[in-house]
């Protein structure tokens, strides 16, 4: 990784240690989770609960030559609170056809038990996905943790760090949504913008400057896709009038001051954006991968946005270090 990435993650590590958040890792049967937990505990990055067969986790840690002695180990199959969580889950979901029996079966699954730990305040955040698909992880977060007040859309953002500090906030910026919502309606796009801005403030410790991206800048083109971005911008401004947000705006006008001043004179965001909101998942997914592969950015995430409390998804190809970094970012989301 480049120096700018390393510099930011030193800051993130220090802030996570100061916050001392409690994170639950539901995939205790996975070696990478055990190895990551050992690193997190050794460095004092966060307090941990790891879910799985407690004897098997201790045995596997010993075989891997690491210690997870500082973590709380819980097994949803026989934990005394599984029934309590199941009762709460049933009450919340019975209008959707949930039965007490189905609720108990669901809460024996570590993903849902972990989600209910976060929901009940026993943990501050949740990190999974080394073994489970994105769909499974997001669904557990949505059903167990639920959406934040005023937000109806669960989306995602990548924390992108560019080697050149002139971009974004000393090289760092949020890209949303690049992983979850394929074709957001204006109100959903507004949710993505607000959640991405809040994530930038919590994680980077900066005032967000939000660019609503399009192939048009300030009326340079007319199209239904442009209209959708304008409608989303109007919703954001109405809901969060204090937020620095502008659009519709092209990528170059959002990121390069000279181009921003020329194409969008008078905009405080143009040329200075640190939160980029893509109009749909096609643009977002392609955009972050171009930034990563051609632009030399490090792509960190995706972090899930719009939940009442943080829950995050890992790639199934992740390393132990990736899990550590995601736990750090999850802790920062609570700031």
C-alpha cells in the first residue's frame, strides 16, 4: 500500500484504540477470523466477542499459534440469551409471518445472534462475510440491526485513499454506493448521499463536501438520468440544509479546482469534493474499480450505510489483515 494509505490507517488505528468499541465477529469457525482477532486483541484495537463453538475456537487458536484469551466467546446454539434474542426478533418480525419456532432457529445462526447483540447494545458493531455472501450478511444486518432513523435505504460506501494528497481530504474520500443499490430512485439516492456524508464525518473526522455525480454539470445536459440526480439533490438539501452538497456535477468538475470553477462557478463543492455519490451501481462499481486499478487508490470496504448501528461485510477472499482494517473502520463509524 502507498504512504498516504498507511498514514490514514495509522490515524484510524489510533482513533479506534481510543474509542475502545466492542465488535462482534460471528465467523469464529474461520481461521482468518481467529488470526484477525488475535491481532486486534494484541494491539488493543477493540473489545471482541467471537461466535462459534467455544472449545473448537480455543483449540484452533492454539493450533494456529495465537491467543484469543481477551475475547468473549459465545455459542448461539447453547447461549442463555439466544431465547431472549429470539423472542425480541419474533416480536419485531411477527407481522411479516415470523413464528417463535422460526425465530429461535434463526437466532442460532451466528450472523443473526451477532446482529441482535448489536441491536441490544451488547456490542457496538458487527463484521462478517469471510464465509457468508454479501446478500446473507446484509440481510442479517437489515433484519436484526435495522435502519437508522429517517433512513429507509441500506447502501454502502468505499473509503478510497489516493496516493496524491491533493485529492479529497489529504487523499481520502468516500465513494457511494458501489456495492448494494443497483438503480436507486431519487429518495434512495438522497439516503445514499446523507449516509455517505455522515460516514465521512465519523470516519475521516472532516466536514463532508458531497458531489452528486452525473454526466452533466449544472444543467449542461438534459436527460431522465440527470433529472433523477437533481431530484435527489433537492431532497438532500431539504432534509439536511446544513450539508455542503452540490450537483449535478461531472467527476472532473467535482475533483479538479480549475475545472470546477470553470464548469460550476460559485459552488463550494466543485473541485473540493470528499464524498462522491454515484447515480447508480453501474457507475459506482466501475468508478471505484477504475480508481483502484488505474488510479492507484486503495479501496477500503465496502462499509454498509444506513443501519441503526454499524454492521459490515467482508469479501470472502479477504485476509486476516482485511478483517482487522474492517473492524477499525466499523469502530470509527460509531464516532
